[in-house]
């Protein structure tokens, strides 16, 4: 939400979620192919996993996203 409620912080939600509570945040996933597959077979349930590499002190990591039907 803009404006931020924390003066002087660009993304305060990220600053709380990632380092303080350890929540992993994934953004900008291209889900068009899984949507097409779901529409084709009418199965709309799947497990989406995207584990990051466990790098201590990192602010980002490569992932290997998978949608398992």
C-alpha cells in the first residue's frame, strides 16, 4: 500500500516479513502454462513449491519452482 506507514522505509512489509519472521516471498511468477493446463483437463488443484537455496544472510536466492498436479 502506498504511502508506506513507516517513514523512511521503501518496503516496510518486506523488512518485517523476511528477516523478522522468516517468511519467504515469491513474486512475479508466470503461471500462464499451468492455467492453460488446468483449463484443458479441468483439474484446478495443484501444489506449487519454489524452495530457495538456504543462504545465510542473503536477500534473494535462485529457486526451482514446480507445480505438481
